[in-house]
């Protein structure tokens, strides 16, 4: 196993050697940002914020940058891959940012939303650093962004020998894997991948050119998840339908906490299909604000979705209204219905948490998780809670006594299972193999079970690897 210590003081000669240095998102699922030095140029792959940290400590370690990066590439618009971009461009306005065409649109929505969330946290929890950037910084970043169509090769800078192209990562709309070709070195960065078709997204593809590269950087999210290997998508859908019927039969409401980008759009379409095929009754389906805004972008780029997918018009789903108002929230859950609301892990002060605190008082209702819940989140804690337990949804708020028992978890992940990750490693021949984006047990499992005979790395933040 290659775990090196602090970054060695290595010289940057000869010029034709490539280097990898991570600023974040290694050894954990954190603020993804990986610096590639190639042909004398510096390129940052992703620029996210740490999902579990606050203020400046959530940023990638930008102090490791010796000079402004020449370019930054955003693989997709999830917070942990993109949310530090406005901050980076505020520091280095000359750095050229790239993303896929749909991602540019989504970034516009997600980053403005990040400002609003940071402003709110600043007021409520007094975190001095927040907001890390304002709406004007977001506008600057979005204006600077070059939207590049999937599959189109582009020069990193005018006249530069470094060529880059995006390919389908299958994770969410606009999500790309990135192929970087220098004079003597090629790098393929999978970013977050889904190996199979989802309801809307087509599966990850390995472009022909990427089957043999010098360096493969692969995500490892599900490396420690044995359970996911056994999940059959169709069975999971059937179990989901069964659960919904059970709740609706007892006149309850189903809450499906979902990520705004990706999971919300997928789940809404699964639900509509289940209704249209008579598998669940025609009760109202509600969707929350940011998820709806992203849905509009899915609609606009429906040609980038899976060819056989049939995106349901957004107006078939109702708006949830202002669930911060207890009167509105109680009105919403008066009759049997299904509510798809952000955030997926029931983060405090989000629509899903606001609705959940009303639902848990009544055993007729159900809360169905459809993605990963971090142990530090409300979602995880609620799943562990028992009937009769007191539960606090809001810092400083009153405890609610849990009456609801029907809390389920369904595996609809947009990440490749570990057996699929091994297949990807086998398909993409490489001299070097770098594991990123996973908790330590996941990274360790991937390191032990894939890529025999290659130079394998589990880098630390700040460790430079000569490729
Ligand atoms: Zn992602
Ligand atoms: Zn991620």
C-alpha cells in the first residue's frame, strides 16, 4: 500500500513528467479538487466544498497551489465537486473554468443556492466565514465558464498541447468523466460514476481512447458496501412500490428525502411510471423548490438523457409550498400523498427535515430514504430512532416524540457498486491507479481488490505523486 507522508519537496523537472497532488477529496468523500501538472500547465480537476465541514475549513487546501491554476474542470454540479469554484475564481480570476453544457446551467442554480444556504447558516449559527462568496462571485464564475459538449475535444488553453474531452459518467445530468491528453502522458478521471442505466441517465461509458491511459483516477464511494452488490434494481423498485401502497392504504403520507440534483428527478419519474402502470395509486406527488428548478434543466436537456426515457412534464408534480410555516406544512400532509423533498439526508433546516418533524408524530406515515445517509446527519439518526424516543429536528428546538415506525431505506444509488468499479479498473488499462472519493474502508477495499500489478496510490491531501 502506498500511503506517503507529507508532500515531499520535489523539483518539477523534467518538464515532461506529470504530477498529481490532491487538495481535497482523498482519504474521504470531501472537497474534491485534484491538481494535475502536465506539459508545464496546471489543471484542477473539480473544486468542491467538504459536505461535513463549515466555513473556510470546508474549502480544498488552496494553500498547496504554488501559482494560479491554468484551468479548472468541474466534472458535475454536486456540492462536493463544484461549490468552491466561485471562491477559487475570486482568488485567481485568470483560471479558465470548464464544464459540460448542462452542468453550466445546473451550476448557475446550485451555486446561487449555496450562497443563500451559507447566508442562512451565517445568521442562524453565526459562522463568521459565511458566505464564502456572494451572488456576484457566482455570476462572475458562471459567465467565465466554458460549456463543452460531451465527446468534443478541446485545448486546455489556446495553442496548448494538452487536450481534454468529457465522456458520459452516468451519475447525474451533465456528469462527465475527464480524459486529459498531454504530449507524453494521459490521465482519465472517472469522477462519480454509475455503471448501469438509471430511470433517466444512461450508464457510464469508457471512451475508446480511454481504454489505455497512463494514469487512472477512480472514485471508490461504494468500496466498503457489500450490500449494494446484491441489489437488483427491479426488485428494489417493486419493494419501493410495496412500501408506498402500505402507507397509502393506511391513509398516510410518504416522504422521500432526495438530493436536488439527480435523485429527485429520477425518483419523480419512477413514481410517475409506477402510477401509470397501476403499481401505486394516483395520489398527488409533490416536489420541492431546488429539485423543481433542476428538473427544468433536465427537461431542457432531455436529449442528453437515456434514449428510451420519457421525462414526465414537471407540471404533473405539485409544489410543496412554504413548509417552514407550520400551518402550510400540516395542510400539505392532510391527505395521502407522496412528497419528494430536499435534502436527501434530512439535513437540518431543509424542506425534508421541516416536513419530517410533522410526519413522525403519526404512525400512519412513512419516511423512505433512497440514498446514502452519513452517520452525522438527521436522516441517519432518525433511522436509528425507536418509537417513543424524543427527537430534536432543529438545533435549539423542542423534542418531538417519535410515533412513526415505517422508516425504510431503498438502494437507488447513482454510484457504481464495488464489483462494477473493479470492472472499470479492468477495462481501463493504466500504469498508475489513484483511488479517490471514498471513506478509508472503501478506499482500502478497492486498493486490495483491484489493479494488480499497477502502481497504486491512496494519496493524502498535499502528497505529490510523480506519474
Ligand atoms: Zn456526485
Ligand atoms: Zn461526489
